[in-house]
């Protein structure tokens, strides 16, 4: 399926020589693992008191983020999701995920208590 280009700021023009300006697609490459600054925390908000481990701060392509999420979910043996540049892992796996990410070569900090 082809992506549709979006026309910028023009509704109608009477100029016969007018050319539409199109949005440029941003292609951001994924930073190397040692330059990534990830934050690992436990979150209970909007989840009926259930805990999830939240990984934030990933800079790069969506496919690479999904691949990292898949790796973490399989290592912890639980479900989770990847959305809004965050990885959600069901349950409290803050220490385990911290160790896994450090072992993979990421720069990681624990956030919260």
C-alpha cells in the first residue's frame, strides 16, 4: 500500500503555474545501542492498580522499537505492547529488564522508587 503525500497549507490556487509543496517524510535512523538513553519505571496509572514496567526514551525507527519490545517480552515470559515510543511489559520486571538492557549494551537508568 503506497503512502499518500500530504499537501501543505493550500486549499485552492488560481495561479496556472502553481506547484503543490509536499511534506517531506522524516527518516530517522536508530541510534547505536550505547547512545540510547532508556528509562525503566513501574507504572500503575489508568490500569486498575495493575503494575506494568514502562521503558521510555527510545530514539529510532518503529520497527527497531517493536523488535526490542518483542525481545523483552520473550525474556520475561509475559505480554506487553509497544506504542507511542514506549514499551509496556505486564508486571513488575524493573530489575530484570534493567539487567537485560544493560547486557544488550543500552545506557539505562531506573526512574521512580
